[in-house]
């Protein structure tokens, strides 16, 4: 049943969560799901989105790398 023109239809944002994440119960309302939603909405053809993806990658890898170097040193 299609809504009539005079009815207000609530806007629902598009979902960018992978199907596996949804099956695990993640949603944009939890931190891990929000991060996946954000990362899934990035468009690789846009320079600003690629820069954000690299910044996210560094933000997640750098602490692990520094911890690993501290353990070795």
C-alpha cells in the first residue's frame, strides 16, 4: 500500500552495515556498529573519504604498533 501524497512518511537513513554485522546484532546505535556504519558509508572515489579512511587506519594501527614495539624494547 503506497502512502498518499498528503501523508507524512518518516525518513529512514540508508543502512551501510554489512549483513554479517546485522546478523551479529550490531546496529548504528552501538559503538562498534556506528563505526562500521560510518566506515561503510565512505566512498572510495572521493579524495576526502580516502583521507578519512587512512586517518582511521592510522588511529587503529598506531596504538597496536607502539604496544608491540614497547614489548620488544
